[in-house]
C-alpha cells in the first residue's frame, strides 16, 4: 500500500510539473507539511502546504522550465514501513543541443495515511555529478539565469 501511495504521489507531482496545475498537489499534503532541501546552494526548509506548493512552482519556473526536456527517475527505492519511502532520484535535463545535464539526489517522503507531512531532498556536493552540474551551468547556461530556489 505504501509503495502504491508513493507512486500515485509521484505521478500527480509529475503531472503538476508538466501541466502547471500545482493545485493538484493540495490533497496530497498535510496543512503543516514541510519540505527540506539540504546539502546544496538552495538548502532550505519550507513549511506549510501553500508555501511548499508555491516553492515547487517557483523552483520549476526558475530552473526546470528553462530546459527543453526534463526527466526524473527513481531507483534504489526503499520502503520503511509504515510511512516512509526513500529513493535515489536522478534528473536529466536537455537544452538547445548541449550535452545532457544529469545529477542525483537522495529523496525521502514521509506519509500520514495518504498525505505527505515531510519531504526531503539530500544533495551530496562531494559527488562528481554535483561538480559536473556547476560546470555545465557555467559552460552551457549562456545568458540564462537558473534559480532552483524554493523561496
């Protein structure tokens, strides 16, 4: 059941990201939910459903939507019954014929029943792909300003 709930959340999130209907996330998040990003330049804690949704929307507008293609894939999915899921998530971004930009993050999702009360993205800046991401942005960003921040 936990795995199916998580997969439905991921599907809803991806549909919101591709279609811009961020309000579709509302029933998935507790009113007091929190999103934590650690280990990178955009580290933050965002508290409250409306703030979390607004943060997702801001980050996507400032980063993801500046690419021609975006793809996120989860692997090494672990279930921590009764309420937690952890996975390694790898993002691939493509823009204007530049080489693909790829980086990974350790994601964690904590549920109360069918709703998320805590999500965390843990970046490891010691990984080579983190350094490659900075180099890619310097080499291929051009005049674009990339801002993946949530506030």
